[in-house]
C-alpha cells in the first residue's frame, strides 16, 4: 500500500504538481466563483431596483396626470355651473324688467284714457304735454242745423283706391287693418315721445312735412296731434265717448270701430299753441286754422269735415282733421266746394 502512495506522489512530483498547491488552487477557484455569484446577485438586485424605481416613477407621473385632468374637469364643471347661474340670473332680470315695463305701459294707458279734454292738460315749459294719446274732442255745444243723412249699412271700403279710399259711416275697414308703410313725419308734435298716433303713411307724411315747413316760413306754428289709430284703439275711444256723452252725441264726432279715417294712415289731427293744441272748432277762426284751410290743398290735404258739411259727411265741423288725397284731387275738391264722397261719387 505504501508503495502505491509513493508511486502516486512520485508521479505528481514528476508532473510538477504539489498536492498542497492543487488544493489551494481549488480553494481559490471556489472563492472566485463565490465572488462572481455575489457580483451577479448584486447586479440582479441593482437591475431589479432600477425597474422598481422606473415603475414607481411611471406610477407617480400617471397619478399626477390623473390629478391634473380631474382638476381641469372640475374647473370646467364649475365654469359651466357659473355660466348656467349667470344665464338664469339674466333671464330672471329680463323677465322682471319686462314685467315692470308692462306694468308701466298699463299705468300710462290707464292714465291717458282718463283724460277728457286736451285743453285741460297741464303743459310743460315747451308747451307740450307728457302724453297726448288720442286727445278727445270737446262735446259739441249743440248739433249743427243740418240733419245728417247717414247710411249706416256696413260696406267694405275699397282699399284698391289707395290714397282715395273712402272710409265713413257706410264704408268700413277690417278691424285689424294696418298700413305697411307707416312712418313718423318729421314735424313738430303737441307732445313728447313717439306713440301709435305719431305715425302716418309715408307718401302723406312727406307732404305734411312740406306743409309744416311752409307754415313755419309764413310765421304760422302748427303741431301734429293724432295720426294713425288702430281699430282696437278706436273701439276704446268710441265706447268712452258714448259713456261720456251718449251715443247720439258721440256719433256726431266719433267713428264706430272700423269706420275711422285715422285707421287708413292718411289722416292727421293738427292744432296750434294758440288754442292749447286742442281739438276744437275754435281753431278754424285762428290765424293757424285759416292758414290750413287756405293752403292744405297745395300739399294734397283737404279739411275732411268742413264747416257746414255735416249733412254731406255725417260729422260736425272739424278744422283740425286733415285728410291726404293727393294734390290734384285736393285742389279740385277745394275749388268745387266738395266732400270726398261727392268727388268719389259714393254715399256716406
């Protein structure tokens, strides 16, 4: 046995290897392997740590983005709520303003309907009233001597006649008729502001402007009082006159609903400061009234209900009521001493 070991040792020596060195080399390799394994583990640990950091960073960024989005959505929602509230507040304010305006208009209308005579209204420093909504003519002191020969049948007025349409106690307009070309003439008025009665059909308004300018050049001051009047407004006025003076008296100076020339838009009641801008027969005896009678035809107007014409028109003398028919017809009617009915060869 000793012989075998000796031989092996001898072999190793001959090969240049010391058994102790071999064992040391083996230990060194084991240590190197252990170090390598440790390094690999550290690298793996580091790699895992980097991945986790990246993942956490990504999660943090996602969370931040989500929070920013939520904040933006919250602001949008808050703005929408604020806009809705503002819209509701505006709607409520507009509704309140409209209700106040309606109440104010009703108050003004009620106040004007209680007036019974334009000449009794208080005047401003400029001689104009706050409102002169369809001022009422004074009740005639007594009927004129003529007995009105009035046909009270209801025949529709022929609107195709244009400015020569006849509207009287026989011929009527639809109660809702309203001309499409109404304008406010550029003349002086007896009141401030613009009312329904401030309007007139455009061709007639243009001629009235010329007439007022001519009167002013002659030293005559005229004021427009009442032009277009709707069928609904005429209904209110007529009923008030009947209640005030009785039907027989009211029919001498006020038209039944649908039978008023004012609804044609071709008529204007005009007056003068000398008679308090009133609708009174006294106007006919003033400088202004005489100027109207002498010059209106030059501009296409006639004094529709002239003095002494009651039996031929059905209405008492109204020097303030001028009707536009055009220069040619107006001149012929004036020169011949005619009424519009006689010129158009129709009844009244």
